[in-house]
């Protein structure tokens, strides 16, 4: 991966009212963020509206694979320290 990811790129204000504590009663009520690549416009919709973004001949592939144990490497932004993280579960 050639792009450098800095922790500061992932900082944003998040108030408690935006943190879901429980899933919605209806599955289709879960939220979906849609980004228009051409304009950069962001829409907040519900997953039940996903078909609004499909046209004739489009298809959706469902990936039901499981996450496997993985190893990640990073460098701390301020100190330059090397970090290695093992994801086991």
C-alpha cells in the first residue's frame, strides 16, 4: 500500500446521539450513506432504498465470507514507532 494513512485523517466529532446501541427493529431501517463520486454530494438514506441506485443489468454480489486472523503494520504519526497488530477474532 503506497498511500500513507494518518490517524488524524480519521478524527471527526461524534456525539452519543449518533451511536447506535441496538439494531433497528426492521432490518431495512438500518442507515446507508451514499456518496456521489462526480459531485462529492453525500446522502443519508436507509438500506431499504438501495434499489434506487441500481439500473437495468446491474447486479449485487453478496459476500458471506468470514474474517480470518490477520496481521497489520503501521507507523505511529508522532513518534515514528513501528506497530504490529494481530487480529485473532
